[in-house]
C-alpha cells in the first residue's frame, strides 16, 4: 500500500470528499488507491454516477482500501 493515500484518520465526510475531488480532477486512465476508515457505502452511490471502475478490499481492522480507475467521460443523461 505504498502508493495508497491514507485518509483513515479523517472525520466524515472528508475522506469521501477527497476521493471525489481526486476523481473529478483525474485524467482518463488514472488509478489511485485510498485507505478509508471504514467500508464507504455512501461513496459507492457517488462512484456509480461517475466515469470510473473501483474495487474495494476490506481490511482486518475494519478499514477499507478502495482503488479507483478513472474512465473516459460518458453521457450521463
């Protein structure tokens, strides 16, 4: 997890805001892992509405690593 951005010490909603800020600014093809304080269920709805794919890895201590890949923009009509 050397390239993972650790957001696990931040209070809600800061981790989600930072992940979404990264995603909105990321170039197509960019990929980033984030260590979050818990399984980010509210984040998943936001990710589903954006041009990205993601994987979630629960950690033994209750935290979660979410890896996001920015896709090319798509029509959100």
